[in-house]
């Protein structure tokens, strides 16, 4: 893959005229503000992130505020964004910054990478955008631009190909206007060099783009070899409601799906709800009604969820170490909830 001349100047000239400059994290570009945006933007589109970012920064305007917050509060602000390990790692990193680094971000990419949940590309984005450090990024947008521009014939997830693309990214990174260039490459991939229907005719790199010279530039980047169909799993979720119209919630373990969030008690689809409630919670059932089931898809499997509302009497079971807790309807919505659980509760209350 041979580099070409004037790559960065063309990208920067395009950015000056057409690039996005009014996104909320582009104002007051501190390492903290840029870091929060970069974590939120992983696996999530800009339009989805913006309202979450505003709310998050209003509640946690500084790294000290984020470090001092309870994890439940952080996860509540993240509820609906998915990939909750991002929020848990961000909270851990904030505590490390405050407790071990006097609230200051490290000066080097290697130093930033030592914080939980931050890899090389994210660390480079934080430092280049907030401090003007000459550090190349290779996020999904940049991979797509470079893979098309050079018509890279192999899947970028392969180590050899990834290393070659890192070399290109570093070669094209200018010594000046590093933050603008980083933002420009992100914008180019997000707005012109999109996955489908790229706008090649108005792209500043169109003249030398090898992908453009083929009949189908969207064949680049080469797609990951197909895996077998996603496995399917199923479970029942119980909306247990007591005489005070409070809902019993279960705190999920820190690791695994929905880690650290509040969810609904669950059981296998072939288990008896009545028997489970009687044995697990030592209570009786007044009324039970199935709710609309649905499928929720994770990155690696499909989950078929069958919810039910169950009105129960007083609970006799001991609640071990705060794993279970009753909340009013108003309190529930302030918790960090998985999106499917929030959907169940909202649809039940609307009905």
C-alpha cells in the first residue's frame, strides 16, 4: 500500500469548508470532555449520543464529579446506550485519574491506554483533539476511508492488514492541526465515505481513490468472513409487584450481560413461575398475566424474552447483600436499566 502526496492537506481543506464543528464535545475541548464523547461514540451514532452527552455532562461536568458518583447513578445515565462495560470502565478510569493522577490525563498515548476501557485509537483521539498531539487514530470511519482509498484487498481485522493500516494512518497524520485532522477523518467517514452510497463525487480524495476506480467501492473494507448464524436463547422476566405497587428489581453481577444494572428477576422458559416465586421469594401470587414477548439481539446471540406481571404478597425471603430491592414506579426509571427491561416496564405502565 503506497502512500500518496497531499492527503492531509486535501482532507483539512475539505474539513474547513464542510466539516462538523458544532457538536457539543467540540466546544471546550478538554481531555475529559473529549474522552466522554469518544467512549459514547463507540458502537453508537452521533445523533443518538448527543442527548446522552448533554445529560451526562450536566450531571458529571468534571472527572472529579464522575469519580465521586455511585456506579448506579452512572449506569442510569447510560441506560439505553448499550455496551454497558463502557460506562463501568469509564467510572473506574475516572477514579484512577482522581486517586492516582491528580485528575490529570496522561501526556502520552501509552499512558492514556493504561486507563480501563481505552485503547490506542481512543487514546490518540483524546490527545490529538484536546491537546493537538500528533497521534493517529484508526477507528471504524478511518479504517473505511483508508481501506477504500487504497483498495485494501484483505479484511482489516487481520493483524497484518491492521498493522499496515496503522502505518498508513501514522504516515498521513500531519504535524500541525492534528486535532482538526483527526476530526476531519472521522467526519469524512461518517458523512461522505459511508458504508453504503458513498458520495464519491464530492470527496476530496476521489481523484486518487483506488476503491473509486473499481465498479463497487463499497466492497472495501473487505468484510469479515461470515460466522454461523447467531445462537438463540430464551428466558422469562418477572415484573413482581407488591401491595404498595412497588416493583422488585434484581442487581446484576458486575460482569456479563447487563453488568451492574438493575434488571427483573429471571428464570428459564420451562420453569414454573408459581413454583419459582414461592420457593425463591417465599410469597404467594394474587394474580399473574403474560405480557407481550419480544426478541432482543446482542452482538453474539438472539434473546427471546417472555415477560409476565405477577402480583405478590409480602416476601419472606432474605435479600442477600442488596441483590433484590423494591422500588416505586418513579424510582425504577431513575435506575440504570437494560433497554429491554425499560421497554417492558414502560409498555406495562402505558397499558
